[in-house]
C-alpha cells in the first residue's frame, strides 16, 4: 500500500497533514517533502501530523518524523504527531520518540506553539 497525504486548510496557522497508508522506504520522500513544505510556509505557525490512518511505519518514517520536528523547532514553529495506534504507536514508543514527537502523555495532547 502507498501513502496518501492530505492537507486540509490551515486553521489558526496550524497546518494539518493527514497521512494514510504505509510510511516506508518507498513512500518516505513524499512525507519529507510535505513536512518541509508545511514548515517553510510563511502562514503556518504549527504542523500537526495525523497518523490515525497509518498502518505501517518503518525506521525511515521515524527518521522523517523526527527530522520534521527538528525542522519545525529550527523555524520556531509548533509540531505534533498524533493519532498513532497499534503497531505504529508501539514502534514510536519502543524507539523512544513518541513523547518527543508530541504524541505521548508528556505532551498533554496540545500543539506546542512558539
């Protein structure tokens, strides 16, 4: 299965990226491009990545999500990954990046706005 990325209109400066499918070596470049485009947009103050419909995430996907966070931090913008469930959530938990990406209990479920 591929990866579909939709970008509903921004709301209060937050750009939501809704991902659906698999994030792996074959699809990660599309994710990187979408994250970079969202973070670099002048009108965007925060990026929300919705993983609710993601069924598979490999190490290249984890790296892309972490890179997105670092890019947003460098631009002074908020960044949150949410909606991870099942195997995807488990992978983010065992690699220790879930809280860093904003999807864990430490984040309180809110978008960090700088």
